[in-house]
C-alpha cells in the first residue's frame, strides 16, 4: 500500500473512531509501528490530526470544536435530533462527551426544563446559557484524549446519582461484543454511568456499527436504545432490532 493510501486509511479511522492506536494501525495495515509513527508525525505536522501518546485523535475531537472539521456532522445532528425526543421535562439526564453530544447540546430547546449531569466540561459549557436547565459537572481528572472527567472521584460521584436516562457515545458496537472502546479509564466511567441510569441510549454514526475494540463496556442487553443516523428499518440494522430499540 502506498503512503498516500495508508494515510487516507488512517484519517478515515480517526474520523470514525475519534482516536486510533499505533499498534492497531500497524496490525491492520501490515506495516511496522515505526512506519505508522512516521505517518502520524507527518500528518500532525501538516495539521491533519493531533498526535497523542500511543496514537492520534481527530482535530474535531479537540476543543474548541471547528464545525467544518467535525466528521459526519450532518449525521451526528440527525442523531442529536432523535436523542432529544427521548427527553421530557423534569427528567434527570446523564451524559458523556464527544462531538455528537455537543451537537445535541446545541439543539436543546429553550423551554426544556430538567436536571443534567455530565462528565464533559465542554458539554457543560455549551449548556450554561439555558436558563431552564440545572447543569452539574461531575469533576475529576480530565482525560486529554477524550475530553471527559475520569477516575475514582468521578465514579464515586456517579454512584450517588439516579438518572432517568443516560446518553453516551461509543467507539465500537457489535452484536457479539456489545459496546467496546480502546480507553480503559473511559470504559470504567461508562460502566458507572450505565449502572446509575434507569435507561441508557448509545449514540453512534452508522460507520461504527459492527466495529469492535479491544476492551468491553457492556453487552447490548445492558442498553435500551441505539440511536444512529440511519432509519431504524435500514437493512444494516436489522439484526440489532432484536436486541435493542432503534431510533
């Protein structure tokens, strides 16, 4: 594979999953990690990605968000519109972070009145102007790659919350392996979020469907809703309709 083809593949994976690991790319592309590191360094110097320890993240996943750099933004806006239909006045809502969640925050109607807890400082900032929302930031160590708060302090605070509905993103979702991710600390936060919510909705662009990462968050039966940018009856989702409610 030529360098341009290799780097195009890397960009595609970063855009879909927000973060990639050098070791995974090395295996997928059947080249050395040194080759991958050189590619990532070159792409970072060209301003295409943000290089982090062990891999790289999308520029759209780094604050401040540039709207024209958000991958699949129209699809994420469609997911956000569907997600907002689940929220009713008076609910206690819990959210993770990420670009899809930011799109949802930007669409929250002014007359919506509820209590919202989030582990994402960026989401909390987006919602500060909504006078009818009571917004609580669950604080802890800020993970540089995911831009959310992680650690034991966050997990302890989450254990005191009884949320009606939890919204979270995912890096991988499949029938066999459920919800998966590549960041161990983020996984622990997601597990705690699911445990303290009556219902959980996973928000994912269609390109992440049937993708698997090395570490597991939960089985699909721990999730109530999967919200994508596809119509629920799309053939790509047919097998998932047996396990969860699709929106």
